[in-house]
C-alpha cells in the first residue's frame, strides 16, 4: 500500500478518537481490501477427515507472494475442542531454491482478529501477503511460512474465538503441513510469531507444542501485544468501542462453542447488534468505520451484569483461555506498545514476570508511543532478527534480571 493511500485511509480515523481506540485492537497492520469469494475448497466431504492431525487434504496455488516464492492455500486435518478431527485452512509460503539438507526453518504466523465467521479467513484475503508481518524477510532468509486461518475461519463452523488450545493446535498442524509438503524442505524446527489474538495463540503454541507434536522442535515464541489475561482484558475494555467489539465476539462465539448461556449476561435488545458484529469481517479502516456504526446500539443496551468476567461460567472460561507459563527451555520475545489501551503494558509486564519465575528467558521490547494496532509492525524487524538467532542456535537474550 502506498504512503499516500495509507495517509488517506488514516485521515478519517484521526478525526474520531473513539474510532482510533477500536482500530487499536482491530486493525490488521498494512491491510485493506475485500475478501475473495469463498469456494468449495473449504468444504470437503466428511469422509476426508480420516487421517492424522497435520496431514494435507488439498492445496491450490496463490499468486503474489514476495521474491518469487511459491504460495499455496491449504486445507488440512486438525483436532477440535473435544479432541474430534476437524478441517482447518491456511496458507503455506515456500521460498525459491533448493532447501538445505537439514530442511528449511518454518515460521508459523498466528494472525490477529479478522472476524469470527468462515468468510473472514485470512487465506481468502486479497492482501494476505501484506498482512503477514515480516513475510518478505522470512522468504529472503529461506524460511517457510505457515499461516493458519484457525478453525471456523474458512471452514464452515463456529470459530472458537480466543480459545487458546484451538488456536495452538491449528498453528502446530499448519507447521506439520509445511514440514511435509512436497518441495517445502522437510524442516522440523519452527518459531511462532503472532499479534494480539495471534499473540495468545503463539503463547498457547509454546505451552502445548512438546506434547501435541513431539516430532517438531519449537525454537522460540514471539508475541506482540498478546492477550495474556482475559479476565482483565474483558473488565478493562467494556467501556471502549474496541472492548465492546472484543466482548461481543467472545460472548457470541463461546455461547456456541462452550454452550455458555449468553442470555444470562446480554440485554436482549443488544442481540441484533451482536449478531451483526459477528458476521462482519475486519479487513481494513473502512471495515472499522462500518463496525463502529454496527456497535453503536451497544452504547445504549449491552450487558445486564456488571461484567461477564465476574460470573460463571464466563470467568472460568476466561481463566482457562489465559496463557500460563511455557516450558522454561522455550525462549520468548514480547513486544508491547506503551500507549496500548487494549492490552495494557503492565499486564504484559506481569505476564513476563510469571515467565521469569519459572526460568524462561524473555526478551521484552517496549515500544514508545505505539498503540495496540501497530505493535507487530513496530516490532517486526526485532522479532525477525530474534527468530533468526534462535534458528542459528545462539543463546537467547534475557531481560528477566532487569
């Protein structure tokens, strides 16, 4: 996207402080446009579910990857919330040239919020390659990139929004696909890199990778403005436009995936707006303007309780999907904007403290005057270099003593 277009898109956002706050959580950096039409690619017969998680069902080429890389939309097998087999879609990007004998390193990109219904899959996005922060650098360095959509984005089911295990399984199984695709290089070492919802997904990937996929070797977890304390996130953000969006999408999704009673916490007059928000994708500034209009009724009628985070089963579900400590031998990179009003800096620092207590080696990058939406963009170069050092086997930096 040119700088002129970027400025023109940003001008209506600057005019409205409330909209900027929503953009802080919801915008996908450097990303605008409309999604491609959804096709039968995402709806295979159930008979194809038989097979191991992380095995490829089908693929189709996509044009436009940087530096002449080959890119494929993929459909693969994964594991659902009840340990049932499910379909998940995504994208794999493979650099040109012959892979090294040891196989190419793999970077798993865990995307931020794009929506919660099937048509909002990043693999359907016209500007997909601009969305993946650091993609050009990864390709230039010879890394395969595996970008899952997460369950229910692309594939016809409810997306388990902010459900950590679901996201992590999809991330890991995308890495398995990237490892075994013909021509991809057969690597087993991977790093995971995510922003916001994707930061939560990256941390959960670090938590379960060794047990879920012992054949793979996770060298590091990089997360920008990750959702690390969902109880605090929901309590803090109820009065902002972005926070209402987060809460509405979470309630709508968890009512369906967990069976939690939404009518116990939501004013029935709010349900039309919540249903509308659930079916809108987040692809750029113009979508944010539309979502602000859709969200407007929630400023009058939304919840019938002080906050879902204060009552069951919502509180237990929020705690369940809050990332815990990672195995101490998995190094972590955290990036956090100092002006983030969605994920507060002290929440990320508190999470870092939990990691430090169990012996993790953590690099914390504070980003002055950066809000939530730009956290990945502002930290990409540092994150790419940090992951490169992990693949090279260098000792990870550690800010835990500071």
